[in-house]
């Protein structure tokens, strides 16, 4: 499973890859394991997006972490995410799961 996080100010975000021990997507489709890290250096990919690719951390195997889901989502199978990938947004204040598809 491809796990990508665009919440650059999250404590667990390592170059767009989540390093948390578990991800929990709540009923409101928000990652409840998100922890803000104000002192974190953020890679600004918008300045050089067309000149050089962003630096991504190696993909993490989904077996290395627990991915729980409480949302009314097509990929929610008995509280576990069964999607091919999970991505959290960067635009809103809250870390919404953009892989969400309403059941």
C-alpha cells in the first residue's frame, strides 16, 4: 500500500511518508494520529516543482504499521483500511484522507 502524507507540519511526516506506528482515520475522515510539529523544517516543493522533483522518503510497507478506519468508506473493512493507497491532504487545517470514497 502506498502511504503518502502531505501534512508537512506533522511530527510523523518524513519527506511525504508517514513514520507513525499507526494511522487512524476517524468518522469525519480526518487522521486522528496527526501531531503538529511547529519547529519542523518544511520542504517547499512549489518553488522548483518543474525544475527538479521533490525529495520523497522511501515507501513504507503497510505491514510495518497499523491502518485503522472508522469512516463510512468503501475501503473500510471491519475497521481496517483495504485501499491500494492512502494519501492525506495538505490544503486544509485538518489532515483529511483524500483516498476516501463514501460507501
